[in-house]
C-alpha cells in the first residue's frame, strides 16, 4: 500500500471512530495526478472552490481611494 492509500485508510478509520460521515479535501486545480488518484480510490468531485485575493482598496469608491 502506498503512502496515499495508507493515509486515506488511516483517515477513514479515524473518521469512523470519531463519528464522521464524510471525507472532504481540497486539491489544487493543477494536481491532475492527485485528482486521478482520488477518483481511483472512490472520491468524487462534489463542489468547486472559488477564490480570489482582495485588493486593499476593494469595495472603496474612487474618491475614497484617492
């Protein structure tokens, strides 16, 4: 068993013992090998996570910025 499978097996045992019902994880869009691994071990894409950094002046009017 590789490190990825071993880690997920441990996580699943710990989750069941703690009364959890779901394993959820975030993975960078660029990690296509990891995505294939997650699919092979039975995880599925259930959501997309969107983000963007905010500028220091986000939401301020032009007058407030000047």
